C-alpha cells in the first residue's frame, strides 16, 4: 500500500512570491492535515480537510490556505511568502481517526 | 503558550542503555497521548500511544509511563540501538479533536 506522497520535495522561492504544495493521501483516507515544522518548534497544525471541506484551522494568517479535491488529494497555498515561512511542510492523512500517517514533507526555503 | 512541554531537547545514549524522554501537559481534557518517531528526510511515524486509563504501555523495547495526577508522561527506550537514533515527538489530543498538540521534539543519538 502506497503511503502519503508530497510534491515537490524541495521548493525555493523569494520573499513575496506564492508557493503551492501538494499532497496525495493514502488510498481510502478522506482526511488530510497540514503541519508546519520549523526548526526547534515541533509540528504546528495548519489546516484539516475532510470530504472536501475545511474542518479546522490552526493559528496561522489567512495567506496560508488550501483545498481538497474530489479525489481527496490536497493543495496548500502560501501567499506573500515571508522569510519566516521557511520550514518543512508535512501532510498527513487519516480515515477520520486519531492515527495520522505522515508524508515525507516539502522543504520550503524563502530567500 | 506551549501546551505540551518536552524534555530534553537532545539526548545522547550509549548502545544498550536506556533512553528516557519526558513530556508534561496542561490541558486536562487531553485523553490520547501518542509518541512519534521521525528519521531525517522522513515524516513522523506513530510509535506507541496511551490513554489515561492505564499507567503504562509496553511494545517491545518501547514503554510509555503515564502519571495522570502529575500530568506527565514519558517514553522509555530499553536496550537503545543506533537504529533508534531519530527525533521523537510526544503529542496530546482531546476527545473528538483529531488535532494533536506536539512537543518540540527530542533528538536522540545512540552511540555504537
């Protein structure tokens, strides 16, 4: 069974640009979660999508947004990039359960 | 406000030794406490989890000890191996939330 996949692996942008990160959940999983993992800060919850709807949102500004497609894959968009947005962005999926399965992440670097 | 405090930030252990990582929480509504293991270049993977109705859970060399009154829980890795070298995160979830609150992680290095 294929795990959670994320693309791209690495992304380099300049300040003010927009970044788009993609996630494909495990087959059969309907929930997708996005986390930001900045150095030394652990995992910070960003967004939760389930059945195409945004179910919950973490304490991040509105320039962090996303969506979930009918096939349950998801996209995270970060507008007006700031230097502090440099981090590893992790996607996880679950079947509306507590156990989440994580992808390998996208390393975003903002110059 | 950090709701789950994890210590130490880094830990170095000799092969065969015991690794101990501690976490403390504040929210008494938390009722599920998982530990995740993350290797470089990989996402975190669920290692072991416990609910507050038990004080200890063991899976192989990994044991969670839980102290509800002190609002603390810890991960013990017995007979630590170099392959255990990774970053470990504790987390806590309240019923129905599905969104864990994570500790800041512990970087474990096990020397051969």
